[in-house]
C-alpha cells in the first residue's frame, strides 16, 4: 500500500489542483452537454459525487479480494450497480428531472472520471481516504458544472434556476436580466459550451500562475568547498 496523503491534501487536490473539468479535462461529454442550465448541471454533478464516493469506498474496502487480472471488469460492475440504484431513485423520486437528464445518468458508468479515480486511487488506498478522494473529485466537477451552467443559462436566457420546480416543487426561476432581454442563442448551443469552458480553464491557469509567483522560492543550498 502506498503512503496515503492527508485528507486535507486529498480534498484540495480533487476540488482545485487536479480539478477533473479544468485540469484533467475528463468527462467533457456530460460537462458540455448537460451544462445548458444550472439545475441540470448541478443535478448530474451531485449524482456523480454519490457514485464516485461510494464506488471508491467499495473498491478500497474490497481491493484485497479482487484479483489483479480482472480488476477492471469488477470495478465497472461495482460502478454499474451503484449507477443503476441511483438511476432508479431518480426515476422514482425526481421523475421530471430524470426525463430531462435522460441517458446521462446511466452514462455515469462510462464516465472516465469515475473509473480513473477507482483505478488510480481507490485500488491503492484505504476506504476513508478513497471516499474523500471520490467526493472531492465530484465536488470539483460540480463547481465547474455549476459555474458553467449558470454562465450559459444567464447569458442565454437572462434568467437562472430554470427547471428548479423539478427539484423543489413550487419554486420559480430567478429573472436576473430585464424581462425583455432577447437572449443569446450561442450561449446555450454546443459552441457556447466550448467557449465558456475555455474561459474557465484560462481563469484557473491564470490564478495558478499568480499563486505560484506569490509563493517564495525555496533557498538553494550552497555546496561547501573543501
């Protein structure tokens, strides 16, 4: 077993340092396809958090019993079982939202983010650290989806939280821009998703460079001469 880093380091690594959407660029299909609105994006992101945290925990707990040669099929079976339970729960309790998200909930099984963390982290570390890693990676994804979905929805329609009644009955969207705002179609189309995501990636890179410049460099030891 490899040395497990601190839980704080694991959490920050998943949320910011190696953010799945802005740094690793994994799971771009659901990120770009479902981020047309804040509600849709966050809902799928929360579902992904649940699957990632549980699958990481289960794999970490059972890794001693899983033969190395068949680990990938077993990992996929575990992930698929959890996604099936979640898919049925969405259908039963959030049916309207389930119809909107459509195939993207079952497709969490094939999301490379989930399998990548199971293989790279959970299969080598203890359950608690693995659960934190999965949850943190999921939170990082949710933050990207929330900002991306909110940006596209606001610019595209002038409102935010469209479809919130599917999650909270009786709730209404928030009209931020004037009611006569004509909307900006490009924002809710696929090209708008690429442009918005590119802006977020550029913003993260700029913040990382700025933070690196503020961090004092470690002193270089001077070799002693005989």
